[in-house]
């Protein structure tokens, strides 16, 4: 357990050294630095998502806020960095919601296309049935032939 | 110089006064206000109540900050409010999309049921028409066979008492099977009708038909093919008999069968037949096995091609099908006869 805590602290220290060497000692800087690491990871994950192209300017904005927050942390402007980190956190929630909505739209579009294709197939079958019915009438078939609306028909 | 200095001081004072006045609302606040007043605002508030309430709270805070002259704080609150407002609008959009998805899925499901129903109706209709087509052709074959048998009887008038009666009896069998939808058996019956005009063919024709019927009952196509061969041989003997008096050659006998089939609307020229296969060729070792294989292949082909009839005939070494054991004595030939699409 102790080893794990030491290892985690070491990783955090390295991250903080990269982000905010000047504010390493401050608890706020430490907190913000951790939040920014999480945000960066989230943004990478979001950028790699299938529907990321639907995010457009909102994703760019989030990336800019991340850069601004890092700069602020490096310059020792902890409060500004904290404000940006908070905003970034909310923006990431928005991006996730947008991804979810985009995924739903993709699925809805696919379902609508499938329904349209099925309508074409129905039309083809109706045409075929009508042609057969015409042939049957022409042949003066005495046996009753199946109706279009019958669900199941005996062979 | 003094005047210039005074002017500069006045400008600076004015500028300072301007800075102390009410702060200008930032762009973010304007955007947030526009979002709060959008036409979907009410729906968004219903769909994502928490996010929308947050947006409203930030809007209030931004306005307070602006009133206090803190434009930076107003911008900060507005940005946060905008994010929450967009989040609510996105949730609304997703909810509507999900509604669209559900509607499309419902339509898809209904259409699939409709397609199933139509496919079934079309298949049943096609089957009905195919059976009707087969029925008409078989009736034609029966008629042609009957005419051929009658002609044969006329040629042999008086020499075979009772032959005509037997031929009619076989025709009855054909008709009966036709009435029961036994298309293949009806073809056999028709062919046997020609063959069984000969009194001496009665036993083999009867036996072959009985076995063919049994095979049909069991839907055993392989056995059926054997019976087809048997009946076909009987038919050939009938033609041989029918043409004997007229000095017909074996090729003529084949032509006689082809003529009957043609009259019924089958392919007119032997070359047009789907296949003509040598079944046996003089008792060489292994020939029977090859013959069985071919019969099995024919049976399989018949399964996949219900609009084809298979008849087997004894060509006795002379037939119009090139490449089939020509000139090597007895040769049995199976014809896969394609039935025409229209009568």
C-alpha cells in the first residue's frame, strides 16, 4: 500500500514538474495539475472517437482551454488555471454529450436508410405479385390464389 | 504648451470617467441570453432540468457581476452558463434523435413483416402458377400420347384386340395422377400410356407406375429415376412397336418421342434439351456404377429444377444425341427436358 502511494506521488510529482514547476508547493496547483492530467486524457479519448468530427469548434475550444490552463499554471497564476480547469471539466461533459447525440444520429440515419430500402423491396414484391396475379387471371386459374395481405400461406 | 497639456489631462479624465461607468456585457453573456430565449428553451429545460437550471443560475450571476462593474466575472459566469445551456440543448437533440430512431425501428419492423407476408404470397402464387403450367403441359402430353397410341392402334387395327382399351386405362392412370398433382407421375403415366398400348407391356408398365407412385409417396427421387428409366424403356418399346409396321428406324422412334414432347410444348429440337446422358453402354465393368452416379446427379438436378422432367429411353445404339456411345450396341439415354415457361 505504502509502495503504491509513493509511486503515485512520484508520478504526480513528475507531472507537476512538467506543468507547474513554480507552483509545485501549492495545494491548489497540485489539485489543478491533477485535474488537467485527467482532462487531457479525456480529450484524447474524445478526439479518437468515431464521431469526433461532429464536435467541431467545441473540441478546439476545449483544447485551447487546456493549453491556457497549463500556461497559467506554469506562470503561477493558479486561480486562473483553476477557473479554466473548471470550465474545461464542464466542456468535456458537453463534448461527451455531443458524442452520444452524434452516435444516436448515426444510428437513426442508418435505421431510416434501412427502412427506405425495405420500402423499395416491398414495392418490388408488390409489382411482382401484381404481375403474377395478372398472369393467374389470364390463365383463368380456377383455384383461389393467395391474397397479398395473407400472412402465412400453405405451400 | 500649457493649453496642450490641459487638453491631454481632460482627455485622460474623460477616459477615466468612462472606465468607471457600467461595464459592457461580454459576448458570452449575449450568447447565453440568446440561448436562454431560444425557441427550444422550454423543451431543453424539460429534458435536461439540471443543466438548464445551472445555465440560468450562471446567467443570474453574470448579470449580477455586470451590474457590479466586473466584466471579467460576468464573462466567466457566462462561459460556464453557455456550456450548461449547450449541454441541455444537446440532450434535447439526442432525445429527439432517439425518438427518430425508435420510429425508424418501428417502421423497419413493420416493413419486415410486410416483406415476409408479400414474399410468402409471391412464392405461393409462383408455385400455383408453376403447378398450373405443369398441369397444362402434362395434359398436353397425355393428349399427344393418346393421339399417338390411337394412331398406333389404327395402324395395327385388329391385330391386337384390347390394346386400345389398355392404352385408355393407362391414360386414366395419368389423368388420375394429374388430378392429384402428381406431375412427374402423370408424365410417366402419359409415356406409359403410349407404351402400354401394347398388351405385352402391360405388366411392366403397371409395375413401373406402381413403383413410381410409391417413390413419389416417399418423395424418393432416386428410386423415382429408376422407375422413370423403366417406364421410359416401356415407352420406347411402344414406339418401336408403333413404328415397326411403318419400317421406322430407331432414330425414328426417338423422333416419335420427341414429337410427342414437342407437341406438348417441350423443346422442339434435341439439341435444346438441357442434357442428354448415356446411362449404360453394353455391360462393361463399372458402367453400371457410372450409370447410377449419373442417375443420382439427375435426381439431384431434378430437385433443383422442378420445371424439368426427366425421361429415360432405350435408344438401342441409334439416337440423335451426338457423343453418347454411338454405334456400341444398346444404349440407354436419359433426357432432361426443360418445360417451357409459357404454354
